[in-house]
């Protein structure tokens, strides 16, 4: 497990370095094409020292007020989205007619710009955590639902027939086989949702919340403090990476526990025994 986490960290560092290289290359292209001068570029893109000074100046405000507000809304919205995504996927898997009705409607919700939804929520419910959490939930539930549903539908038909032959009902089959089989797909969707969650929270704050990284970003942008803008972008990226790493760690622990449980489960031992007999025929 530590080796896997180390590989993920190295991959993320390489991606950040690539992004930095591409950003520098684009800036050089702008200068070479005479789109902007070097002096103008220097005012648009702050130096690393300027960003560090902005961090030292606003560290207390960010650590004590802005980041906690954003994290609370992010984690709450992600938890609600996880419950909704898992619940909808399970319902649509167990009742196929509902899948034919609900799935197109849920896809339709993803075509509406989230920024517009955030504005509508602010108008309906006012400022505060509520609209921001709803925005995060709308950002995150869909990838969780789609991935989990695909995982549930990819269950080995042989396992299903064996359980039915043993007298298992639909709910027992879902709990014993379909849901454990879908866990890798579920965590894939959860990792994807985690990358969206912080951005969703920031959008909700940018539109109307009183505090948070989104509101801090808005104030920095309106006052033309590019060093603060870049600082907020870096903080958002770091929070997103940490959240994805946390989900990855939970996934490793959960799947390892699930594997150990299967190895000691008499039902799975029977299924493996039948599979071995069939493979020897």
C-alpha cells in the first residue's frame, strides 16, 4: 500500500511539473508573438516570491477562515453526493424500468451550467452553506452513479446463477455479490468526483457565499491582485490532490478488507469451488 501511494504522489508531481512547463511555454509564445510584452507579462503572472509573500500575508486568514469553510462544504457535499450516487445506482440496477426513466433525466441535469444553477440556488435560498453544498452535490453525484451502475451491471452471470441456485433472493444477491463486485468501479467514480468537489465548492462561494476560497478569489480578482489569484489556484490544486489521495487510501483499505473477507467467506469458497470444477470439465 505505501508503494502504491508513493507511485500516485510521483505521478501527481510529474503532472504538476508538466503543467508548469506548459504554462511557461505558453507565456514565452505570447512574448515571441508580440501579443504581450515582457513587462506586461510580468504584471500578469506574478513571480514565485510574490506568491510566497501573499501566502505569508494571508496565511492566517486562509488557514483559519477560508480553507475550513471550503473544506466543510466540499466534504459535506461529497458525502451527500456519494450517498445519492450509490443509492440511485443501486435502485436503477435492481429495477431496470426505473433506469430507463431516470437515467435520461439525470443526464439532462448535467447539461445545465452549474454556475447558472448556483445563481438560482442563491436567489431561492439566500447566502450560506446550503446552496454551496447543493452545488458540490450536483457536481459529484453523477460520476459516482455512472461508475457504480456500470460496476453493478458487470457482475459475472455465473455468480448470479450460482446464488440463485442456492436459494438467494434478489436483495441477498445484490448484497453478497453485486455490490462487492462494483466497489472498484464505485471508487473510480468517487476519485473522479473528488477532483470536482473543491471546484464545485469554490464556484458556489464565488457566486454568493460569505467566506471561502471562492470569495477570496473573487476579492483578489476584483482588486487585480494576481499574486493572490495564483495563490488561491495553488491552494485549490493542493486541496484537490490531498482529497484524491485520501480517497485512494480509503479505496486501498476497503478493497483489501473486502478481499480478506471474501477469502474467509464460505459463500465465495463455494463459488470458487464450482468455478474450478467447471474449468476442469
